[in-house]
C-alpha cells in the first residue's frame, strides 16, 4: 500500500515536470514497464472519471423524470454508461414503446465520440444540478400508512380501509 502511494507520487512528480511520456519512461526505469503502465493507468482513471459517474448514486425515479422525454438515442447513451442494474431499473420504468426503442438503440450502439458523450453529460448535469443539490427525504407510503392506522381507533381504521378499498383496491 505504501509502495503504491510512493509510485503514484513519483508518477505525479514526473507528469508535472515532463509530461505523460516522460513520466512513463522514468517510472519504467524506476519500477519496470508493467508496474509503470499500471500506475499511469490508475492515475489516468482518477484524472478522467467515467462518464455519468455523477448520476450513479441518483435516485432512479428522479433520473427518470428528467430523461423520459429525451430522444431515445440520448436515453440509450446514458443507460449504456450506468451499471446494468441501474439501467434495468430505469429502462423498466419507461413507457413500453420507449423501452423497446431504447433497448434497440443500446443493442446496436458501438462507439460514440467522446465530445458527444461529454456534451450529453454536461446537459444532464445542468438539468439535474438543482435536484441533486437538494436533500430529499422519503416520507409517506403504504408502510407509514399501516403504522398510522395501527395507532387509530378501530372505527377510524375500518372507515379509511373501506374507502380506500372502494377508491383504490
């Protein structure tokens, strides 16, 4: 661990003083080519985060509300950069016609120019910035209603449940 930190610090020093190629050469001389390549790759991944990393922790329902009206190709591009489980959750929440279109576009997607990915990412960041900066608290729901109803008298509980059954079985 300490050895890795030392190599990363050494690489940063080489990068700032002579650029990427100089850093690669100096590291290769100091620790060997395989280790130098590993350190440079690790630094590059830190410097260039994966596209759409900022939405991986976003609540899917919030994200869906922002992307559901986008072009299917845009939605496909976003979903292709997310973990499969998160993409599946979002895809299944779209209307059926859109699900098929987006799924098809994901299937035939190959390479996308980095500037297109960056542009879509920037637009989505701007759209989500107001929502992501707010701390939403989950309240209500059926579980909470069950707790509330367990604390009211039986007549009130019965009346509410009968009305709910009539209006929303």
